[in-house]
C-alpha cells in the first residue's frame, strides 16, 4: 500500500507513493514503515527514526529527521489506530496450503489446523486445540486440549502448553476519540515462544501490536498468568500462578515472579531479580540479582522491617 | 406455576392460586413474581415491593404492603434457594428450532449451535465455540475459538470475544443450611452485551440470578477478568487484566479499572472514575471523575502521600 | 522397575533389586516407594520414613532408618526429577477399553472420551469437554462446554463444573540445575473431587506430584481460582473469585476465602477460618473460627484498627 493511499484513508494530505509495508515504533521502524509520535516523552526517539513517514502534531515538525515524511495531524494516535486496520490480517484465511504435520505426531479428533500451518515431529496435539493459520510448532511439543493458538504464532521444540491457554490473542489497544469512542488498534504482530517452555492452564499471552511478544527458551509459566502485548521474557524466567505483566515490559534472564505479583508496562527488570508474591513493580529495576517485595515495591529486607514497624504501630 | 404449588414444595401454608412467573428482588418484582426478605437492611424496599408474594420472617409481617402475600418462614433465603430450582431452565433443550444463521456468516467446524439460537450477518464463529440454546448474536461479531456462551445470553453487533472466555456461567450463589449444606440458588437470569464490545481471553462474565448482568455499548474488557452476577457496566467502561468485580456492582459510564483492581459487591461507582492498578473498592463512589488507588481505597494523591510517609517511617 | 534399574539411570551405585512402584514423600512412602531429602528441615521425617530407599546427601546418612536404603548423591532433588520421568504416565493411552457411560447420561457432540474412563448415570457432558484416560465421573454430574479433565482424575456425584475449567493439569514443579536448566518433575498424582462440588468457569486445579490433590464434599469454588498441586480442601470450603492457593496447603473444613485472597504453600488453615478479600496467608493458622485480613495477614479487627491509624497518619 502506498503512503498516498494510506493518507487518503486518514484524510491527511500527502503525495508520496512510497510503498509502506507496515506500522512500527519510532525506533524499530525501517524505511518502508509508518510510525507515530503521540507522547512528548518519546521525542528523543523521533530524532533517530528511520521510518518512511511519521504521524505527528504540527508542533513537533522541526524534530522530524530528513529522510522521514511528516504526516501532520491533530490526533496521531487515532490516525495510527485507523492505519492499523489497513494492515490487519484476515481473521481466517480462505486459501493456502493444508497444514503440514511431520512424522510420529499425533493429532487427536476435533483439532483445527489452519492454512499454511506446520507441526514438527513427535508432537501431540490434543482434542479441541485450535492451531490457526501460519502457526508453526516445533518438534516434541505437547499441546493439551482446548488450547487456542492464534495466527502467525511460533512455538519451539520440547514445549508443553496446558489446557485452555491462549497464545496470540489481541493485545489490549485502542485510541480514545473526543466523543468517547474507542478505535481498535489492530494487533498485527505475533507471539514467539522458544524451546523447552512450559505454560500452565488458562494463561493468556497477547500478540504484539507490532513485531513480537517473546517468550525465550526455558521459561516456566504457571496457571492463570496474563502476559500483555510486546512483553519480552528472557531465558529461564519463572512466572508463578496469577502473575500479570502489563504491555511492553521486558524481563531479562532468570527473573522469578511470585504468585499474584505484577508489573506495570514499559519497564525493564534486571537479570536474576526475584519479586515476592503480590509484589507490584512500577519502575524499572536496573540492578541484577536483588530480591523485592510489596506494593509499592521495596527491597525485600526493607519490606520485612516495615511489617515489624506496623506491628509496633498497632501496640 | 401457582403460588399454591410453590408453597407446597417449600412446606409453607398458602392457598392462593395466583400464577407466579419467576423470582426477583423486592424492588424489581412485578405482580406475578415471588420475592424475599432475609437481611433487615432491605426492609425499606419491602414497603415498596409490587411482588405477588414475599418469603419473610414473622417479625417483619407488619411491613408487608397490602397487595403482597406474606409467606412466613424461619429461613427465607433457604426457601428462596429451593424455589429457584422450580424456575430453573433445562441445561440443554431437547427440542426447538435449529439455530438461524444470517448471510455472510462463517461457522467453523466443531461449533455447537443450540436450539432457537440466532446469529446475525457477517459474523465469524470459530472452532470449538459453544453457542447455547436461545443465544442471540448480532451482526459483524467475531467469536474466537473455544468461547462458551451459556443459554439465553444476548451479544450485540460489532463485538469481539477472544478465546476461552465464558459468558453466562452461573453466578456464585447458595444458601447455607444450619447443618452445613449449601443449597444452590439457580441463576435464572442471563448476560446482555451491547454493541462494539471487545472482551479478552479467558475472562468470565456470570449470568444474573434474576434478570441480567449488563455490559453496555463500547465496553473494553481485557484478559482473565471476572465479572460476577448482576453487575452492570455503563457505556465505555474499561477493565484491564485480572480485574475482579463482586456481585451486583454497578459501574457507571467510562469507569476505568487498572490491572488486578477489584470491587466488593453491591456498590456503585460514579461516571469517569479511575481506579489505579490493585485498587480495592469497598464503598460506593458517588463523586464522578475522581482518581483512586490503594486498598483500602483512597484518593490517588493521598495514596502517593502515604507512600512517602512510609518511606520516612523506614528511615 | 527395580531400584537397581532406577539407580543406573540416576548414575548412583546401588545393587538392590527391590521392586519400586513409585515416588513419594518421606512420611507417605511405603516399603515399595522411593523418597528423597533435599531440605534439612524435613530431617525429622527422615527418621520415620518407611520408604524402600531415599535419595540423600552424604551428610545425612546417619539419620537414615534401618529398613531404608540410602542412595547417596550431591543433588537429591535433581535425581528425584530424573526419577519422576521413569514413573510418568503416557500423555495419551493407545489401548484400553472404551469409556463406559451409564444410563440417562447425555454426551454432546465433540466430546473426547478417553480409554478406561467411566461416566455415571444422569450426567450431562457438554460439547468440547475433554475426559481423559482413566477419568471417573459419578452420577448426576454436569460438565459444561470446553472443560478439560486430565487423566486419572476422579469426580464425584452431583457436581457441576463450569466452562473452561481445567482439572488435573500438571503442578508447577521442576528442579534447577547449576547451569540454569529446569528439569521437569513429572506430576504422577491426580485430583480427587468429592460429591456435591460446584466449580466456576476458567478455574484450574493441578494434579498432585505424588498421590492426590483433594477437593472434599460440598466445596464451592468460584471463577478463575488457582489451586496448586497437593492442596487439600476440607468439607464445605468456599473459595471466591480469583483466589490462589500455592502447593501442598491444607484448608480444613468450612474455610472461607474472599476474592483475590491467597495462601503460600505448605500451610494449614484451621476449620471455619475466614480470610477477607485480598488477605494473604503466609503462616499456618491453628486456631479455628477466626477472621483474618490483610497482607501480611492479621486479625480482622486489628486490620480495621490499622486502617484508622493510617488515616490519622495522613492528617
């Protein structure tokens, strides 16, 4: 789709006929992608963008780099939402090749296999599992009953995904209009799960809005865990029951999160960090190998001290 | 069923042969419904009831209005539970018309379509979805794989319901007997979902005990959210991941609830209220457009102040 | 499998050809089972074990009782994990008798019925339900759509299990190697659910690592509740929405847990205890019939007092 055609839909004036292949963030865009700036705090990224074009308010025009076309508008985030629909995938593909299933793999009854999907060798795909279009599953992986894997997601080798878990459902994204409507931001990315990952029952891992939500090798995820769009989990992370991660948060390798703990969005958590049960992470954690607890979060020893002070307060 | 017949099952003496069509609350009952008073604090509603009859302890007899028959008993809530079974629906209807599916709607394999159900035009109902008896779905709605919609529920136009979500499951209701048994209160209501509603994966919305649990137009619900029976969500409410609402709570329009926040039951939350992540609402919020945080809940600014006091306390 | 054969796989020297039938804890092992001691605090149980053999560090050798063979190793927990695989069940049985279904039971379309499973009379098993190998279901039980019941689990009479709930999924268990790998501890136990139990939608109950996770008669569980492996719920316990129980915790009879409350693992909670919403139980509760709140947990009245002190602190 050309930038010209996109601009027409967005009701922005632009005559470039450069081919646009998708949407992306300021920093990750390549020279065929469209990006946006809504929040002033990302202006430092604008200067460095390589995007073909950027949806932007007039006031930031001076900061747009030379190689990038400015698409000036009052509400860039709403225009982004409208543009996301132009790049949205079909919910179900009507044509394509039948799913390829490698040797020694068991497919139970009532399994849905999408177009252009592929399943490696020695897997077990159990009844009621939904394997959507373009999904790729490696070798020796077990998909338990009633798991749903949305289109374009990639699952590695030696994984176990328990019943009812949903991989690749839409991230929670929309733009608010002034008259109280929410315009869906189509989640055109996917989920990539590495090798040797086990995911418990009824957990949910959202697909990325752009690019991929990533679960690295060796990760262990328990039941009823919620991982929002564009999170990245490093090698060997452990998420226990009912943990929740908001969008675009990165856990570096071997982060351990206790039951019902949670993070806000757009954070980074240093390697080998431990978050105690119920801990609530609202800021980036830079120092590795520390133990944290509480909400708001504090050093685990400080949290224990706080509890004893509260006990005294009550006497 | 006549009141006489019901009374016989409940072992209460009553000779009226008025036709009773169902159960309801004191305030919502019409002149063909049976109601109850268990908790003294609802006595103000008793005076205004229009119910045909009321299950009631002897001590409150004087407050029963003229047009309403008093069914005197020691344990009205247990009698209500027993009566609810008399009005319970079949889990599965044995007869009825085949589901009607309008034009340009895709029904994938392994979808269950109940009796007397109807699905509008241009919908996609994906594999493993369960559409029970009497369910009605509007136009342009997408039901993702392995969604379960219980009987009698109504879904509007332009909705998206993600995998594994359950609509219309039984509310959590039972009466405790003196010898430690729980008698199920049959949940004979339904769920009504408006237009342009998106619900994430593995969320649960309970059917009402009487009448309807209501999700209004434009609502956005994230993953793993729990909405108990008889809640009402106004237009444009936003519930993020792992939020929990207890029974009979009303969120007026454009209430926003952060991740893992929750409410107690039987509350009202004013329009445009924002509850921060983990906030716990235990009292009705009357003033609109305010921001709250913490548990117990406090003004968001006060909560920030509290955190800084705690930090000082630790020094 | 003989102890000799097992030892060979574990690379431990042992010549006994005693037949080993499974793994178990120090206290629960019988004279044909293999056990382990990793954590010093269980040394008091070692003295009383009746196990055929125990995986143990050299330093604890003196405490091993006479009838038990010591299998000396540096990392007993890792050896246990490796041994658990030797006793793991097939994910899907290839042979066995067809499921037996008693009279007046309805099996809807797209239900999976495993080998050697049995379903009692007057049940309703709804579309998309997965009833794995060796599962036994009693009489008058309703299994709603898209429920998954893993192999070997037992469900009683008069139960109701709502959509999307998963019974018997693997507990969250693995041993950490020094080079950052997790070795799965196969969860070779099951879940046993008594009579007259109702479980809400999208809840998860993990199978035991050894023996059984137990849900006793009359228990009521709401939606999105997580019960980890080897928990035991006494008669009449009530768990409301989004409660989480960590592994091996015992709730005695009639414990009530409010919304989003949780417990740590390996605790006991006395009969008729009430935990308020959001309460976090981190220690065993010995005194029955008390009400608790907060995190860390305190007497409910103390918690109310604390709130009023915090209010004063803010003035």
